[in-house]
C-alpha cells in the first residue's frame, strides 16, 4: 500500500487515504478541512490566490458570500483528490467513479461547474444528500473516488 505524499488528503482519523487492490485504487472520502487544524474551508479567502477565480470568485460581495462556501469547498476537495490520485500513481483521467455527499443538493450545480474544470470526461457519479458531515456543521461536501491505475511493471 502506498500512502506517502506531502499534499495528499490526510485522513481526519485512523484510516488510509487510499488503498490499492490490484489495478483498482479506492480513495477515502475527502472533505474541505485542514487535518492539522480541523479548520473547515469557509470561503474564497481560504483558497490560494490562483484558485479563487477558478472556483468562481466574482468580487461581488452578495454573490461571493452566497456561493463562496460551497465553491471554495468544492475546489479544495477536488484539488486534494487530484493530489491524492497523483500520489497513488494516476491522474484524474483514471478516476472511474465518484460518490459525492452533500448537506444540501442545492449546492450541486456550483460543485458540478467546478468539477467540470477538473474532469474533461466526468466519471460515473452518484450524488447523495446527507443530514450531517463530520467534523462540523460547516462541512458541506464529501467526495470519495475509485480509480483504475494499472500497477507499474518492475
């Protein structure tokens, strides 16, 4: 099992960020929280400068306050997924299935717009609304993935 890389989505508890079973790699759910501080991403200000426009920051207070939390969390989660898939030896093109958990399905269109910037061809997808996500009520989204990443010949 390979699980070491500085930028991967680190688990908030005692479980692996991903596990390989042959050519299939299963990724644990990723939320938009810093595992070191448990701080949940709450808006565009929590993103790197170059990611803010990609996530949809407009500079208009009313729009950014309304859309900012889910847009920022969506970008954060999908970027962490990208880094974690890369640490497993693949790319987002290798992801064959996403399961996305939302506190509110109204957030899906914003997430879906951002997801399209990460995936040229979207993988198979399941979207579920749940009543609660860990670690706090500010957590709006969790994404888990399955990828087909062939083992490298030695």
